[in-house]
C-alpha cells in the first residue's frame, strides 16, 4: 500500500471539498476499498473519511417512501421494520449479500459503488481493462463462469456484484448526490455505466461527488421477492439473482418491476420482459416467454453459457411464487 493523505470530514461540504481534487476516495464502511488498497488495485492520493457524517438514518418521506442515508449499515437497513414490511425484496437482498460481520460494516452508499469480483480484476499480473485501461481482458477466453452475459463488450465482461443494487433497481430508487455546486438526483438506472470501451468508468458520478442518500418511492400494492442462485449457500456472489415486484389483478399482470443480478455488467433492469408482461396473463408460459425475450440479447462465453437458461428458470420460479402468494392474500 503506497502512502496517502487522510482527511476526516467534519461535514458534507468539507467532504466534497476535500475530494474535489484528483485521486481522492471516500471511506465509509471500507469493506471493499480497504481490501483493494491493500492489493494495490485502488491507489488513492487522498482518503476522505466520511464515517462521522450524519448520514445514517432511515426516514419516512411525506409521500410514503423512504429516505435512506448513505451511511446506514446494511444490517440496520435489512432489519428496519418499514423495509421488512413494505420493501421485503430489499431486506432479502441485503441478507443474502454477505456475512453478518460484513453487513455490520458495509454501508448503503458503498454497496452501490462495489467494484467487480472478477478474478482478473484482482490479479495484478492479469490483463484487465477495468483495472488498467487498454491492457486487454483475460476473462474473455479465461475463467469466465461468473462473468456477465448482458451489457458486455469486447473490453469487459465483469459482473456487477451488489445484491442490494439489484433490489434497488427493481424499486426505482433515486440516488441523491452531493458535489461542490449543490445536490443532484440520479435514478438508479442511470447510476451505473455499461463498460463499452471504457470499463474503468463504472458510474456516472463525477470525481469528488458523494452519495448522501437513496430514496425509495412509495411501495406498490404488490408482492416482492429476491432470489439468489449461487454455487454455495454461504455468502457466495450470485450466478443469477432476480428481484421482482409483481401486482396481479385477477389473472392479469397489472404492474411488474424486474431486475437481474449475476448476469449483467450493471444491475440489470429487465425492461423487455416488463414490457411483455404488463397486461398479459399471469401464467407460467407467459413468464417464460418474457424471460426468454429478455435473455435473447445475451452474449455468452464458454464458461457462462449456462446463465441465460438459469436466469429464465429463476425468473419464472420467482414470478410463479409471487403470483401464488398474491392469490393467497386476495
């Protein structure tokens, strides 16, 4: 780890001012950044410690939504009564995302900005455009079982690792961002970038911008669920995950929000599947056709060719279960 300057921010304004220069990184929970610094992958000139800022509250909004401070711990958010009762998909995603010890440290803002767990990103002897722009991508023809099949490019097929972000995508969350000129609001669908030719640019945040909160819109009168398929049950990263919010009236899909993890280079909102499902019969054949249409754009490699079929099966299973759950509640 090379030397760096350390600044403990006394307020949000001081934090964004301290990070306005080149080479600065914010430190929240540190569960990702500190590991990357130890391995020489992240090499900030300045670390701005924001852990003392008053961004650790979950508050109800006048419209019935929730405002979640960026420093709220994952364990706190997962256990929040309002989240468990009205946004269960989010609580389930958080609980599937890491061990209890890590959830006690990890923050909401940091979770949104997790960097990929692609093994070539962590191997400084390997070629990785995300770590070293222009170096190439050894994952293309290497060990790519965990890599993405949607939103990929010839430069990068690394998967976005966050479970929480997938649930947030299905909930149409809005991210509040602070910079030296004020505040801006970013729909979560616009926060993460596709890799294209510049996979090292992972979000639309500008240097020095600080995530201060995430806002959830009022909950739908719908059922929701998060399901994660992984190689082992103990806190492995997703091969495929599905976050779904489904409202069925009688036998017709009225509203559907669907997001996928483990298959995309960013948290993947399944817009094509949603388009086909709204107004359609809530039955398994329709669910399967919509899921297959969403995965039709998949680009697979030798190691991850199983993912489209697994994603389709998982989407169908989640929507089938939610339909049954809604019928039971009616």
